[in-house]
């Protein structure tokens, strides 16, 4: 549980108002028609390239990169506001969010040479870092059991294995990859012997790396990635060999905060759409929002969303202050995803049959909100974390 020795202040009002206004203005160029058209494309061609290029040109995807490397140098809270606002407009932040939460691993554990070479290129858009290779078909949420290997070959490595649900790999120049450098049966703790690499995907695809798109419920541009004796230079290693699991954990709190803020954005989108439609739609001679069966679910979901938003703010304040925030980041992720889903359900019910029509965009965002209940982390894992590490209950798995 986060215990701070010094008092911290938290702005409970709407912060970063100028950033919000600028993001909203950018997103106006990418209305629902743009996103619906992408969903009509095959998985390999459905990436919102123009949208990502616009975000990059405006500097939003470099928001968390320090100014000395060409970024804006914003704290995680600033990045959270950007992602929240994108989703609130009806656009989708997920095609670009990984570039934010993978930054921490490089910034905190990368070498001076790695940071000086990669970060300016990522900030400018010359290189795109949108792929995070962690999950595998056989290990699922148990990351310590990954089978992908990085075997030493002189000063370099050779990688063999498979990753799944690696979103945006086909549209990224670089991948942050987790692989075993020491077999699990040769380490004292199962979290040891795992290393983190920054892979040049374009080069890897010339030497045994294959990326296959997955046709999924949500246009998340997700893939399977296969490594067959893929050579990787030694300087692709981030930090020390065998300590990669800890490096990834450092960045997961940022991921929790940032993806939680996206869920808040979705919740606000549903709120605005539900309230507007409930006031405008007239059935039986009166607005449908006059019915308690319509307004009460919206009101209840709104209360849950406001509470979740406060937890997201608390988690980001703690993170940006360098305080321990694992509990808050996980709770923010759990509460925001549930609140957004509840508001999505209320919005869907408010629209009735029209919610099924793609032209209204409700079903598209509804599917997006449902995904957030499962990925990138299962709510059961969050609950087990809270039970064990916050409440002191026995480990459940």
C-alpha cells in the first residue's frame, strides 16, 4: 500500500485544459466515419496511419520523452490526459498508447547510447515504438513462464519463440521484447533470468521473424509474432541480463495509469452520448431520459466513473512523485474499466436498437470498452494483487 512520508496535493478539477482543447481540435479531423472505414479493411490494412502521424506531428506521442531528447517532458499525468481526451472524442488512443508506456523502460534502464540514439528518433516520428512483446500462447498471464529464448552467441543473441496479442507489431519499427536468457529451472526465483531487448523489427523480419495479423473483435491491429533463429546484436539488451522482468514491472504501473485514463475517456464519451440522446429522443410523448429506467443507470454509472477518475488521478500523482503506487495503479485500472463498461451498457440501453447500427459508433466504442475489462490485465490478477499485497491475505494462485 502506498504510504507517503510527505503530503501530496492532487488537483481534483479538470487539469491540463489547454492540452485537452488542443487534442479535441486535432481529433475533430478524425470523425466516426474515419474509424468505421478502418474496420472495413482487412487486419493488415486497418491501422490509423493518418491519425498516428497527426499525433506524432503534434508531439503528443512524445509527451513523456524528456525535452533533452526532443519530447515534451510531461509527467505521466500529462500523458494520461492526452489518452483520456482522445477516447472522450470518440477516437481511439490504443493505436498509439504503447509508445508512452514503453518509454519508462528505456528511460530508467537503457544505456546512455540507447537513449541518445533511439529517443530523438522516436520523438520525431522517424522510428515508431508501438510493439510490446510479452504475452505467449502457453503462458498467458503467467509471464514468468514465457518460453521465448534469447541464447548467447558470442557477443550477440539468437531469439526463438512466439508472442501473441502483440498489438501494432506490423506497424512498428521497434519492439520491446521479453525473453528468457537463463532457463527457468536454473534460477533461484522464477522472475530471474528474463531479459528485455529493444528489437529492430524491420531487420528481424529479414532474418526469421514473421508477423501474422489476428482478426479480432476490436480493431486493435494485434498480431502473432514468431522468432525462428533471429539474430539480435548484443547492444539490443536493455540494462543487465536477467533483470528484465523487474524492468518491465517498473513500467507496468505507468501502463496501468495510462490505460485507466483511456477507460475514463471512453466512459466520458458514453456519458455525453447517453445524456444527449436521452434528452433528445422522444417516445410516448416525452424524452426517454425522463424514465427512471433510463436515467438511473446513467446516473449510477456516472458516480462510478467519477470515483474511478479520482483513483486514476491519485495513482498518477503518486507515480509522478516517485512514490510507490502499485496498489493505486491497479485499482485505478480495475475501477475505470468497470465504470466505463457500466456507462457503455447504460448508453447502449439508452439508444436501444439504434445502438446496434454502426453509424452511431456506440457499438464500436462498446466493444472497445469490453476489451478493457480483460486486457492488458485481467481483473482477477488485480484482485489477487490487492488481496495479497494490500490486505495481507494468502496468495491465491
